[in-house]
C-alpha cells in the first residue's frame, strides 16, 4: 500500500500527535508542537534510542549539554563560514526554494563541495526544466548562499547583537566534542568509547515542506564514538551494523530502509553513509552514519588553545582521537515510524457479517502512546467501578486510557487509530466471573482473561 502523506498528517492532527505551532495565530512555518499522543511517542522513541545506545552499552555514556555555547565553537566547527544552503527565489510568486532540491527534482545532483558560482552555473543551465513548487513558473533569481545558524541576542545588552551573535546550536554533537576531556577525566573511560546526547537543535531551513521531516526547531539523537586512528574504520563498520539493526528492532520493515553512500565527501571525512527511509515522498535521509577522522577535536584544539589528545595507557602513544558518529532526528524517526505503522484495512464491525474500513497504527508495544485501553460495556455501576480499579492497577506499569463513551465498536476503532495494542473490555459477566475480554489490535483476536492475571498476561504478550 502506498502511504499518503495527507492521511498521516490528518491523523496526527485529528488524534493529537502533531499540531502546527501557534495555530491560532495562523501558524509559524516549519515549527510543530507534539500533542498528547505525540509527546508519548516522542518520549518512547527517545527511550528506545537511549536504551540501545547508552543503557545496553558499557562503552557509551550520556551527556546533556546546553543549547547556548561559546560562539567560537561555531567558528571552529565551520558552521559560521560554511553551514549554508543555496537559495533561489521564484520571480513570479517569490517562494524561496533550496537550489539543490529543485535540481534533484529534474535528476541533476549538485556536489556538496561546489562553490556558489558553480551551483549558479548548474542551476542556470537547467532552469528551463525546473518549476517553482508553488506556482509552476520557471524563472528564478540568482543563487545565494544562506547560512542556517539561528542567531540570538543572549548576553548582549548594548550594541548591534547581529554582529556578535550567540547562536542557538545547529547540532548537538558540538556539545559532545567540547566536553570530551571532561567526560574522559571524570568517567575514567578508555578508548574506544562514545558519548550520546539527545537535545534540541535549530536551523534556519529555507524550505518548510514535508511536515515534520524538516523543521526549524528539532531534536537530535547523536552518538559520537572516539577511537584510535587505526581502529576508526573497524568501529565505523560496527556502528553501521548497530544502527541498521536498531531500526529493525524498532519494528521498521527492512524493505523500507536503504543505505545511501555519499560520493562527494567533505575533505576530512573518511566515509559517509545515510540510512534512508521510504517516506511517502520517496527514499530520504533518516540518519547519518559518518567516519569523521580527527577533524572535530583538531578544530576545537586549535580554536580553544586546549590540547584535546588521548594517551594510550599501554603504548604511551599520544594522539587526537578519531570519531565515528550516528546522528538522527526524533521528528524524522517519528515520521518514519508513523508511516511504517499506518494501515488501512477492511475489518469486521460489531454487527454480525459486516465490515468497514479501519485505520490502524501497527506500532510496536514499546512505542505505542497508550499500551492498554480499559472499556466498560456500560456507563453504570458496577462495571465502571471495576473498570476504574483495573485502570488504576495497570497504570502502575503502563500508559492506560479509560473510555466509556459510544459503542464498543467505535471505541475499538479509536484505539486502533492511535495504535493501542490491547483493549480490555469489562462486560456484564465480569462482576460474576471476575474475567475481562482482551482484544488484540492487529489480529483483533479476543480472549477471556481473569482480572487477577491481566498484568501478567499483557507482559507475556507484548
Ligand atoms: P538534510 O540533508 O536532510 O538537510 P543533513 O544532512 O543536514 O540533513 P545532518 O546535519 O547530518 O542532516 O543531521 C543529522 C540528522 O538530524 C538528519 O539525518 C535528520 O534525521 C536530522 N535533521 C537534520 N536537520 C533536520 C531538520 N531541519 N528537521 C528535522 N530533522 C533534521
């Protein structure tokens, strides 16, 4: 089944996964809010990532560095000088677009290393084939580089703060590099080891399309792994395998994933691959897995004047550690997970012999916002009283939704749509036999389970 972006966007809004930011003020481009279900899904994604990258690893520790950092960090990292995208403006409707994206639409691929002049030439040569995504016109302004760093006036109380800005971080990994020595000294880790971090990043993205795929405020989950130069590529291969397996374990279908190798590497990179996911708009980058050489620590050494080296305790050899990294967005993972889980299918209704279409999010138990829905068949005592007690007990371990309104068929459909794996129905026999009916989301199979055994039953099934 081809997944339609509009169906996913509509479900996200309707059920409270994702809302456009500042909607009552007409919205705010490329910024989104997570609603009551979105925040649960995002937290579950972050938990799964942290479990895989930190909790289960003896060789990786966590970090939470600040969004604001010394402005020199962004000079050292190359972001002040080079963190830019080529931009053009449609002469007819004034919509701004990224030139590399417009070129991609007509199967022309810009090289990351190209100068502004070279991209301009390439763009001019292909301009007649290219159409503005908004109005279809084929006449565009000259290409200009546009820096993606977001400036702030933090700490600047006088003068022109745009000249000496403090930036909102453009990526989380810089906080990891500048804390390398702190972590090394305080954790007593030996190479190879990694530092992982989840946090907000900000980019002045030019094109605000494709829902939460590309936003101006987003969260990244990044792990930087420090190694000796001779082990870099070996660790890189291991990391690639770990990251691929992570998505399979997360329940993403393997046929919807692919590797994309970067052919034109930045000068310091050893190798770079992206894991791409089959989004409704095609295969696009979900995460980057890169071998970065010793560029990052070398730059920070140079700009800070602090030596960022490691001395091998057995050989006494001193060197600047090399880095292999994994970097992925929470929002992008969320979009991939929702796309993978979204299904529309014919399903039997509560009425004998009839079917209708159901929307079901086949999310894995670990990611589902609510794990269980507790549904009394009537709004009256004693069913509601029993149901509330069951919900209270289950809430010790899981997110539970209690719902007593409308027909049971409609309530099942509501839970299917938000991916709740189990519905527990309390019916008129329950006060007599102390049993409830457990309905499984995907198979719609129903089983009678005693209230006493319910927690154990769910733990076994998930
Ligand atoms: P793209 O080519 O899509 O702009 P990138 O190569 O600039 O991405 P990186 O800087 O490598 O991305 O960031 C690592 C990861 O962070 C990406 O794979 C993506 O999951 C996430 N990410 C980057 N930019 C954004 C954004 N604007 N919105 C949402 N997620 C993002």
